[in-house]
């Protein structure tokens, strides 16, 4: 289980830090289009199901050694609640997320939802935390990107793959606690 440090910062448990998938598999494999094609079908569905069944205590992503949050956004077209499992990094008490969409050519719906309506809720370890999303750019984005790469080094491979077919930039958000 994660423990909150002073100021509400979420820390990874020891077992998670020791089991990092990125320590065993090369970044080249993790960032490949084949891994992404399988991952985008398996991880979100599996994580959502395990999170529901265990009250936010278990997920495939966490078992692979990476932090997971459930992001609740409001659909920009429908106004309906949308829940998306995402890997994240922390910056103080806030969460950093990247709209990589597994290296696909288009922006993920959840990122466009945050652009349209930045108020959201983060579910982490069974707790619901109101947040406001702020899209990062410039030096602030670069600093956040470095932290996100520590969690998932394959993000850089996603950028290369995206730039083969489009000029899309991966959106990076800081989810600030409300």
C-alpha cells in the first residue's frame, strides 16, 4: 500500500519500487508498437476491473511496478463521467500525467476532456481526490516530462512513433489537489 508522506505526497511502496517492469524489459520493447497494441487493450480494462473489485487496492499496472491512478473526467461532448486508468508521477502532493495514448496518432479522449473542463477527480488507493488539471508547457513541461520518463521510459519511444505520422505533441498535465 502507498503511504502519504507529509503534505499528502503519495509514495510508492517498497514492493512496487522493486518490481519495476522497466528494470527487466528493455525500453525498446516497452515502447514498441506491438507492446503498445497489446497493452492498450489489456491494461486499461484489467486495471479498471481490478480497481473496482478491490476498492482501488490492486491493478495490473501496480503489479508491474508502476503507480496507477483512476482519472474521472467529464466528457466534453456528452457531459458523462469518464474513468481512465493512468500511470503517473508525483510532484509534491500533485500528480503528473501524460496524454501518450500508447503512442497513437491522436490525442486521448481524457486529455481533451481535461482541456475542455479541467476539474476532475483522481482515485488512488481507494481514495478520491478532487483536482484541477493544468496543461504544462515550456520548462515546466520539460521538468515534468523528465519525472514521467522515470516512471515509464517508453514515453520517448511513443514520441518518436507519433512524429513518424503526425506533429502531435503529447499533452502533459499537472493535476493539482483542490
